[in-house]
């Protein structure tokens, strides 16, 4: 009789609680770090795509330029239009 996902999860939790209570807190901490890093990478990817979209809308050439250079060019262009 094969074990389902619920039974496996229950066995893992029981194993962690029974043998290593500290392991549970380490697992939670690691999971928290993983979620935080994922959110940061998603945020950074969104920021990057927003920068390129704005640069394209303003007619700024982005070839062979870093994101910092592109942002500076966007700032200059926006200041000149005000």
C-alpha cells in the first residue's frame, strides 16, 4: 500500500518533532529565508522590466548600458521635460 502525500507529511513532521525539535525551528528559518529571497528576486525583476519599459517609452537606447545608467538617463530626460 503506497503512502500518500498527507501520510508522508505527517511522518516527516513526527520525525522532526520526535528526534530534533531544533530542526523544526531551523527548517522554519530556512523556509522564511527562501520566501524572502524569492520575493526580493520577483521585486527586482519587476523593477528591471519597469525600467526598460519606461526607457523605451522615452526613446532611450538601452544597448550596452547598465540599469543604473539607464535610470540616470531617465531622470535627466524627465527633468528636461518639466
